[in-house]
């Protein structure tokens, strides 16, 4: 059975591939990671051709509001991945931030094309 969160994840993957030109071969879904002695799963990780994580996506069900705790969750996961682009989506609202070299972050208006990350 397709859960609401899985529906969002599948549609966002489709959007990234078809509209933002992200190579499907460089994307992993439900990638396991160990964080603070617990096993977690990231929703979507996008890699570059050197197998380095460049973007991380957290998906929520459409009825789940995107809050600070959603960003806190993806930031914790990013301790493991160290990606430069973080995206959170519930299929209705999508937010994207770029992590700067000094560790600060900037919200960006549009999901970047793969070539721009």
C-alpha cells in the first residue's frame, strides 16, 4: 500500500528527474544512516559523479505541516551526508536551502537544476 509520504517521495523524485534533470542513477531513496547510535533513513539523497552527497530531501505526507522541526530533522541527517542543498516537501509546500561555505544557509526560491548544484 502506498502511504501518503511515499506518494510525495515518488512524485518528488519524478519532478527532480523530469523537470530538474537530476540523474536517476545518482539518486537513492530511503538511504540508511547511523546517527547518534540510532539507525535512521533519509528520504532522498542526490550524489555527484564522485559519489559525494550534494542534496538531501526530506518528504512528509501532504497533511503534515513543514515546521522548524522538519528542518531540524534534515539538518541532523545532514551531519552524516554534508550536502550543500537541503529540500523539504510535503507535496504542497517545498522549501530549499543552500548551505554556504561558512555554515550559514540561504533559502533559495526555486529547486536548482542538477547542473547548478
